[in-house]
């Protein structure tokens, strides 16, 4: 007698091992974060090999982050070290192949140990994806182009205009889409909105910081790629401890207090970097601000993640957390575009007013350093904005029942 067949894809208890499932997911997250960070250390060599301008160099990062942020709606600093090792022992081109072994591991582990979720009918929000990516890409392009061509340039004006129209169409499309990639009603929750704003601002400030500090270490202080990668290690070490302590204290303090303290730490670090010059050494000129960034990042990321998924239905927790990732990526892209404009303008001003007695090489380092430090100070202003955001809404702790898991 034949027995009825059933679809067993969603139930594989013998293979379901939580540790291996977590490992597969961590590999996926590592791959995503490495894509953004691994190129940082190779930027000076990419600049020398391909002859990019400072504005063109910014697109080495932004071409990915804008696309990823538009479509995506602790291993980040590992990208600095891996990028440094690959650039040091091989070539900067090898950082572009870093995903291959990670992808192989994901392809092997995921089918074996990750349960397939129950399928439900859905529709891809193509208009939302296209308009959001076009809008953010055009905005980033306009900001970067303004650094070299000026705000009155026709191309800059067209890019900004395209951005405004595209983002307006994006809002319209999302309000009418049956299954939007960005459910706009999620933005009505004040706590969630502040979490998104915090990640946008911290992405803009810290993303630009790593971009310029990498170049300062190699072009001014003379670090090699491997040295520069290892120089960022304090951020990783301190971030782990800071995030763990913040997670333990968050139920008692609520999100506002740790986020505010984190904003102060990040702002202090950026102001410290704003005092760098060609004679500054790694310690304390660079090392101390990196420790402050590690402390601040842990204090900011944990409350923002909790706040983004608080008071949201389980069926929409993916959309809520996806929007958090999106704001971080777009903050990095747009912040970098704006800070490149600041740095480029300041560097050209310094080059037009040379310091008497300096050689051509020393004058070039002086102009570059002046541009870097102006960008750090501009990023510090974003830290102040983050502080204000964190204090809006009071200090009420997030109850466990508010969170979505």
C-alpha cells in the first residue's frame, strides 16, 4: 500500500545543530562586512596603481555600499587586518577574492544544517529597490562630484535633482506597494526611528574616519599595509568588551544613556584626530582615539539594534533589522561622500597656500593631513548630532516584552 509523501524540507531534526547554524550565519555576516571594510587598507596602493583622484577613490567603497544599502534595506575591523595581510604579502587585487573561501563554506554548511523556513507567497518590490538605489547613488555621486566640480556644476545639480526625484518616487512606491521593502509604518515608532537615525549618523562619522585614517597611516606616517591593518586592532578588542557590557546593562539603563555616552566617546575620538599633524605618532595620536571608537561603537550598536526590533511583530522583524543595516550602509556611503568633499576642499586650500621651507613631498603631506583633519572635525559635528538624537525621548528602559526575537 503506497504511503503519502510529504515535504520534509522544513523538518530535518537530525541535521539541525544550533552551533553549526550559527556558524553558517556568521560566515554570511562576515562576508557582507568584509566586502565593505577589506578594501580600506588597500586604498593607497589602489590610488598609486590606478591613478584615481581622491573623489574617484571614494567610489571604490561607495560603489558597493550604495548598491548594498539600497538593495539590502564584530567582524568589521577584521577586514582591515585581512586586507592588510593580503595587500602586504600579495597584491591589493587579492582583497577582491576574499569572499571565495567564505562563500564555499556557506554553500557547504547552509544546505546541511540550516532549516528551510516555511514558504509564503510574496512579491519582490522592484520599484522600491530601483528608486531607492538610484536615489542614494545619485545623491552620493552629487556630493562627491561637488568636491571637484563645485556645487554650481551642471552634473552636480543634475545628480542632486535625480536623487530628490528618485527618493520622492521611492516614498510614493512604498506607500502603495502590497509588500514594500521598506514598510513605512515601521518609522512611526519613535524608538525605532531614533535607532535608525543613530545608525545613519554613526555610519557617516565612523565610516569616513576609517577611510581617511587609513590613508594618513600609510601616506603620512609611512605604515605598510599590514602595519596599517594591525593598527586598527584596538577598535576590535575594545568593541567586544564594550558591546558585552552594554548588553548586560541595557535592561537597567535603557538605550538613551549608553548611546549618549557612546556618542561622547566617538566625538572625543574624532576631535582628537582633528589635532593630528605630520609629526604625530601612532601613540597616543591614533591609538587613543581608536580605543574611544571601540568603546563608543559598542555603546551605540547594541541599543540601536535592540531599539530597531522593539515593539515589532515577528513577521516584520526581518524588515525592521534590514532597515537598520540599510541605514548603516547608507550612512557610510553618504557620510563618506560629504567628508571627501570637505577633505578635498581643505587639501586644495592648503596646497594653494604652501608653508615656507617645506619640500614638495612635505608640502603634499601637509596638504593631505590638513584635509584629513578637517574631515575628522566635520565628522565630530555628526557625533554631536548623534548625542542630541540619543537624548530625545527620555531614558525609559526597553522592557523584554517590547523586543522582537
